[in-house]
């Protein structure tokens, strides 16, 4: 049952202010009933039998709406209210970044230039130094810790990971995904090191430092860190995922890892934070630092700043971040040119889509969107497209991409041999010898271009005899485990401990997919298999040497 009462007298507004916002702009001269709008957006969760979400809206420094939908605890029957405490997911990163910036303003660290090894010497020395800014902008090249522990046989949720577990696996990595500053490659490992940096430089726990320097000064009285997942938190929503049978199952983050995420908070506290950053209440220098976008080694500026995406939505400037941990899913966005319109959504269900909910609210609350330029497109020549069909291999991650003989629905042809895709990426193909497919270049909306090499005309279908060549033991010292590869029936399977069996699905010659990862095998000049490689979006080429 919805509950939108606000207990804090400082946040109470008159009924008219809560229920409606009147815009004076001629193009949008209308009354927006915020409660009715929110009821429509969150209708899926307006139930006493489902988890749900809390939503908060503020503009011009005034809270316009705080409201809850669904249940905070399905076992006890506690509803979600504006005071319900949720977990933030990666929206927490901007707070971790703010803590580092505060130390920089204190003169304790040079945010731009200093290598992180100056303060965390346990980190290996790589070809080029990783700076603190690299950590905060996902340009360090560090591998994702949660992917590494998953390949140790213990994915998040299967074991209670502690901060030392995270640091141990990060410190063992002898290689990076890429040179620092070369690419944007999202990784929680960098923010775990940033949290450690704060503790070492301040001499206080991360909990204490952020409480004294951020939460208390701003009046964020309902915010803390889940640095001990065993600690009781009154008013916290339990997190859920669909059970596959029309019901729900608990999906809580049983780990004491913070910095990349792990913030416990409310929509009201997020509204306070958004306005404080906008007004520069912790210092204009901090606000400017958080909003400064990163520039890569090649000079290209990316959308990611310090714990924030600084971009636009439908042509309107937007500063935002999403979050997802276990069953919690969140999104916080503000629109500085719209009276710092802020929309905060916190959900306790993994199947929620909080970014979608925020944008649906923004579609009605933003006064005027600029006209979007129309693309010069035509229908795709299907005969020409069919020439490109096949399996392509990502040059960075070896991930396969299947191009079917029929173009994707809604895709269009652009001038110059490019194709527009519904996700706003642009594709172009290059043909090689005898007119055969050779290269696919995908220009991403963020300005990055990813190259795929043609690998095979169709999905690989190896025989049992061909699969037998991969049988053996493969060891990685970087994560400290050995995998056994065995043919089971007509499938190649990997095992790392009892009860963990990964069945590999063939993709292109010598390459397989499993659990969102690509596994491929290397051979020596004689054709003998010598190594197993693992890649995914956040781990590029983790090598397992064949030991038997």
C-alpha cells in the first residue's frame, strides 16, 4: 500500500505543493499531479504482495514528493515508506569520490597526479602507474574483483566476502585489462582501493570519516555504510529477486565490502545530498571536481567524472548514476538546468528498472526538451547485409557477436556505409579477400569504437574428439585456483571445486561462452593446447596455464 507521509517537519510542504507542480512555460503550461504521475510509473509495485520502490522528487531546493510502493518486508508485512532504508548499489561511488576530494582539499593527496602505489604499495607495479583519478573514473585497467572471486568458485552471494578478501585478490593481479587511461572499463576494484586510501590518509574508519565530513554536516541522518552485514539496521527493506515461479526469494548482500557500494540510505537523504552538491555546501571546489569528466590518453573526453555520469537526457543536461547490489536496484539523477530537478528511486527488487522510472518522471517534469535532429537514414539493403553474416570476435575481450543474415529490427542504413542501431550505436563492416567479411567496427554512443574480427561463418560445432584436446588441468596463480576441463557427454565442462560445474557452449573455433564470460584456448606452434583464457566485460584475458 502506498505511503507518502513525510515525518520530518522541515520536509513537509502544503498539499498543493506536493500534489501538483504548475509550469509557466507556454509549451508546458499545465499542472502535473505528482502523486498521480508516480502512481502510474510505479503501478507494477503498488501492492501488498510484492517488493517495491521509494521515490523522491525535489526542485529549486524544495521537496515535492516522497512516496513508497510495495513492501519493505514480505514476511512481516512492513510497507515501503519514504523513511525506508535501502542499499544504494553503485550510486555510493560519488560519496566515496567526495571523501577522496575532501582529503585532496585538505592537502593530504594530489588527486590528479599521484600514483596510488604511494599510499597502497601492496598493489603491483604495472607498466605505467595508476593514479588516484584513474581509480575514480574507471580508467585504471584494474580487473573487477567480483568477477575474479566468481572464477575462484565463489560468486557474490555464495560466500560472505570481507574487505580483506577483495584487496587480496586485487593485489594478486599481475596484469591489467589495459594501460591506465587508455580505455573506460568499469571496475569496482578501483573504488575499493579509494576507500582504503581514505582510511589510510585520514587515520579513521571510512564510516567515521564520511559521517563526520559528509553525512552529519549535511543532515543525512539516515545514511551509513554496510561495513558489517551482520549489524541490525532498523527500518531496512529486505531485498528480493523473482523465484521463477511467480513468487519471491530473498537476495541480500551478505558481504562487508563498501566504497564501490554498500551505502544504506533513504530517498530523503539523497535529495538532501543532491541539493548540497548543487549549492556547493561542501565547497564549490568539491562540486567542480565531482563533475569534471575524465579525458583518456588519446584526448577523448568520456562521460564519467568522479563517481558520476555527466551527460544529457534528450538534450537536457543530466548528472546521474545507477546502482545494483543483490536484490537492490537504484537510480539518482538531477537536472541542474531545470532548477536542479532531482529524482531519486530506491527499489528492493532486482527486476525493477529504476532508471526507466526516473526518465518517465523526467519526461513530464522537465519543462522543455530541445528538438532532436532527425537522422538521414534509409531502409537496409538486405542482400548487402546478408554478406556480413557470421560470428565476430571482440578484439579486447574475445567475446563473440553473431551477425545474422537478417538486419536487426528497426536498424537503418546511414550514408557512407554505416548502419544505425536501436541502441544508438553505429556499425560499419569491412570486407577482405574475395569479398569475405573481415572487420566490424561499432561506434558506441559514448564515443568509443570497438573492433570485432570475423571469426567464423556460423557457430562452431566441435566433435567429441575435438573437445578432448582441451581436457586437462589449468592453473591461475592470480586467483589461486586450478580448473579441470573434462568432456561430459558431448560437452566440455570446467570444475574448480565439488558442486561447481560450468558447461561451455561452443562459439567460434577454440572459443566457448559460459555465465556471461568467454573462454578460449591457446595453442603452441604444434597445435597443442597450452593455456585457457577467460574474459568478460570487466576482466580482459585472465590466463590459466595448462599444468597437466
